[in-house]
């Protein structure tokens, strides 16, 4: 698919990017190639293909929930501020 320099400049403005003329030409080429590939993907017949949650089959996608003891004071050793056995964080709500 052909993408114009004006389209590239519009996308660059939306992304708050400043591109040189060489970068605009490179982006035209690259974005055009991406859009051509997407058009090729649209031609694939996916009827009967089940949707996937992951591209690869995972051996153990979710671990079992197991109740564990809290990490204890050693986990707080590097905390910038503590309040007893808790990490103290700055207040951010009024």
C-alpha cells in the first residue's frame, strides 16, 4: 500500500516527532511494507481456527494460588522509608 509523505508527517506530528526528509522517506517505505503485509494477512482463510490467548503453547501458563507467609523484615531492608513492618509511601490523595 502506498503511503504519502504527508501521511507520514501527520503520524509524526501525532507522535510529536520531528523527522528529516531521509527519515520521512524511510518511514514511507517501512510503513508501506507493514501495510502490504497486513493486506496479505487479510487474505488468509481463518474460518474454523480457534482464537488463542498466547502465540505459543505454555507449559504452565498459570501457577496455583498458594497462601504463603509474608516476606518479613528482611524484604524491607532496602525500602527508602518504613512504618513498622510496612513500606511507607508518600500521600498522593487529598
